[in-house]
């Protein structure tokens, strides 16, 4: 077929967040020429994230913190946490590569620190950069694997996503990777045999400086703080679309050896979300406007298969304060739903699946007093806002039955739940939900409080959500596959555009770790093909 190309490269990356940067760095290290396109300025959800990178098995940071961990214990934990998201062999490769991945990141300028957080939290404050970021310390997981802190936070104030992404992007640029910013992919170009050979895009590269500057400012505002205000983001995105329609021109970029789709998930595409995961209509979509499923749909349009599109991670974080690990999460019937010391996504999932998203936390007076005393020392500013929002929902009662009636939940069911919980604690018996004894707190001191933690689109009391499924890929190469398992020649995928390690169950840091793992995998494979074909060293 005859195509007029505006640019040509060995490897073309679509979406330049952490997955795209990892693919680019590995490809260029293998001797390939690399060009990346990004609809904004690069970074995507990675740059606005908390930046946690899940790693273990004895990383250099763990060793500096005197943490005892091994690949075997990390594997046992992840096998229970993620299930069949990927094969056992792939999960083993992911675990075995974990210590080297941290060193690779450090080598590209990502700053880590071995300051171990002494309490369980959803995100450590600026004093700590290594913590238990998943459910490692929860009862059912301690039963199968020795717990270890594996949440590696890049050192920097606030949410640290930019501290992970920016060094990778700079390293890629320094090594010769080209980035076409403000360039939106529209369709893959295939040859007569169905192989992917390039990409058609709409770009602002030739627009005036003032147009590009205005577009960049609007995109930055849409990404963050737009994530905190969906209505504001919608207005900004309409302005962005207007600029693109008026000033963008179409270009075609040839990819001589492969295209990598690494354009994020689809949590911002409400139609896709309602089609594939209709139970997750509540909550706050966490991501940028680029998480609209466009990368997934580019693959589907050329015959790619998808999987696990129904998997969504809904984060109902209840800590800090760490005392809230001793609360009881109950549904409208007053019954507990999950071990409350598990990662926040397990709590969100339990509410969505068991009670239609409804849930309340029960705490007695002693626990509430302790929790309030911890907020100042444990919480970041955004966590203080969220905790304040949750505490505004408080309903109090002098008895369990009274507080249940005030909250509108079954008083008989709640009383039975509290009685069973307290009886097991008093007798030193296992908690009914398997909560480890470290976190068990009897509910005995009046007044009792119920906090509404239901899945709702509230920024003051949020339940953020991300999508986990995507394109089916070959787990050894990252090649995108058709529904019948055939590779689509020239097409690869990484990060949340693809099915990966965290596509069943997410804990903090596992997605970014998978972005690096899957991105490097795809980049290395394409580079090897390129050098084999061209003979370049």
C-alpha cells in the first residue's frame, strides 16, 4: 500500500507516561530509534499519581531499611493477591526482576529513600518513603506469606508521581528519544497483510506558539486540579477539543518495527465503564482525560482481543488515622463485609459486590478519640481533607442499636456483629473476618459512631477508581493478540492499556511497577527485532 509518511522511526510509542517511557528507554538501549507521541505534554496518570512503586524480594532500598524480604515471600503474597491475572511464570519473572527494577529506576535518576513508615497507612507523609502499601499485614495474607513493606515512594513532597515520571522522561530525552507533544493518535495504519506499520495523528506541532501554550496550560489544568473537579475538567476538555479541531493537522508516522500502545485505561470513558463494569458507577474517576480507552480502542480496531474490562479498583481508604484499622465495616444489614485492615480497594470491592456500594464504619468512643489524635501527625493535606469529609458524616448513639437506627441500618444485625467481634476479642479467638490481632479493637465504650463510607462521587469523602483490564498481550513479548491468540504483527501494548499483573486486583504501586515491567518488556523485544533486521548494534 502507498502511504506518504511525515516521519519515520524504528519504534513508535503512543502515550508517554511511565509505561511509555520505560518502553522507550529499553528500546533505545537496545539500539533502536524511538519516537513517542502524547496528546498532552507527557506523563499522563503516572505523573499525577502517588508515584508508589511496588517492589520487593530484597531491593536495595529494603536492605538499607533493614527489611527482611525474599522473592519467595513476595511471590506467595502476589499469587494470593492477583490470582490468575497473569501466568505463574510471568508473575515469577515480575518478582525476580523487582530488585533490579528499583536499581534501574535509580540509574535513571528516580530518588528513593529507606525511611520506613512505622504505622499502616494508605499513603505515608513526607517523613517516610517505604511502607506496607498492600494487604501484606492483613490476616489471610499473613497466613500464606511473611509480610514486608514493598511500597517504594520516590522522595519528594506531596504525591510523588512526578518524581517517578520526570527523571524517566528526562533520561529518555537525553538518550535521543523524540517526543511529539500535543499529538493525538487517531488510527493505526496497517499493510495489506494486517501488520501495523504506522500511526495517523492530529498534531499541534505546527500551530503558533500562543496556541500551543494555551493548549498546554488547559491540559495541565485538566490533568490536575481537574481530577478533583470533574465538572471543571469537562469545561476544560471542551476548550481543548476546540483548539485541536481548529489548529491541528493530520500527520502519519511510520513505525518500521513496532508500535507500543501505552495510553492508559478507560476510567474517563463513562460509556465503556458502564458497558463493561456497570456496578462501578459511583466513585471518582482517577486519571487524566487521556484515560478514555482510546489506546484500547486503537487496538480493537485492528482486531485485538481484550480481557478483564470488568475489573475496576475502587479505593475506600479509611487510614490515616491508623486507629481506624480497628473499626468495623458494615453494610445496610449490619453485617461486616471484609477484614478492615486490608488495602482500601478490597474494602471498596466488598461494598460494591455485597451491598451495592453502601457501607458504614463503626467505632467506639475510645477509638474515635485515638483516631482524632493521630490525624495531625499521620496525614497529608489531602488525607486530612478526606478524613474531615468522612467525619462530617458521623452519626452517634449511646447504644449500638441506637446508632444503627439513626444511620438507617439494621440494629439487630449490627448488634450481632458487634457481639461476635467483641466475644472473639475477649476470648483471644480469631476475628470473625480474619483480622490479625494487631488491629482488633473491641467496640465497648459509648457513645458509638457510624461513619458513612459508601461509594459516592464526593470529593470530600471520595472513593477513587481506576480500570485494570485492557488488550490481551503475549506475556513474554508484549505483542498484542487477537481473540484467538494470534500476535498482531507490529503491535505491542504496556501499562493499563494492556492486561497485566494488576488486572485482577490492585494494591498501591502495583500498576506503576507493571508499567515498568511491561514497558521494558515490549521495548526490549522490538529493539531486538530491529537490530536483528537491520544489523545495528
